[in-house]
């Protein structure tokens, strides 16, 4: 059985404070802290690696839930 990991946390970007839609990143930032980020802020503050100690990427599905696709 293929279980999907659903994001149950906040859905606003920790940097720009905009509501997230489409893609959500939860990951380590360049200053060492972790944050929830939109794609734009992730490109400035996040790492391009995913997995343990780096973070995850989630994609919004048709039910408006964020499902993990990387990490």
C-alpha cells in the first residue's frame, strides 16, 4: 500500500507571509533554522537538497491538501 504524507502544519510562508498554494517547502534555511517557504523564498533561503537534515517539498492536490513529493 502506498501511503502519502500529508502536510498538517501552517500554510503561510515564514519569510514573505503569503498564503501558500501549489508548492510548499519545509526545510533548512541558509542560516541553519528551519522554515515553511514558498517557491520564491525557498530559492533565496533554502537548500536545493531534500531528505534528512535538509527538508521536504509538498505539492497541493485537487483536495487542497499538500502531499509530500520529495524528502
